[in-house]
């Protein structure tokens, strides 16, 4: 149980740090696009904002889910990638079907995966609010 808590906590901290760094990079990139008008940003800013935000969110989501699947595989909890990835997605999105479960010593990882998913979706929300506030901030200046 303690090993599961340690592994889960470590995965969550590292993954959330990566997610925060990636969202920070996306925010700086969007600010740079807005300030410079590069790549035709001035002609379709909302299209750029939504496209970049969606791409970054998809990237963070993919990295997180695949990361958990890799941890499950490395711990020997699943023998093949498909059930590890399936369990990771079901847990991360808090759907938790229950048709695939972890062995008793590692069940806490499922809850930690779900908690990580909730925190990450909260970051998505904050990031989208920030993206949609970019044009409003520009008008105030």
C-alpha cells in the first residue's frame, strides 16, 4: 500500500508539473502571437487561440493517460498495452467501468489516477479561461 501511494504521488507530481509547464508555454506562445501578429494571427485570432488551446489540451491529456498506462505496465499490473491504456483512460476520466481492476495491493493507484484526472481537467478549465481572456486583456491596454 505504501509503495502504491509513493508511486501514485510521484506520477501525479511529475505529470502535473509537466502539464503546468506545457500550459505555461502555450500561454506564452499565444501572448507572443498576439503581440507580434506572427503567422497571420491578426487575421483570425480566435481560430489560433482555440486551435492552440485544443492542441495543447489534447497533448497534455495524451501524455498523462499514456504515462499512467506506462506505469501500470512497468509495475507488471497489465501484460499488454491495450488493457493498461483502457484502464488508464477509464480511471483518468473518472468513468471507472469496473470491468478491469487492479490487484489488491495496487488499487489505490486507480483512485490516484482519477484524482490526477480531476486536477488536470481543472487545469484545462483554467487554461481555457485564460485563453478566452487574451482578447479582453488586449482591449484594456
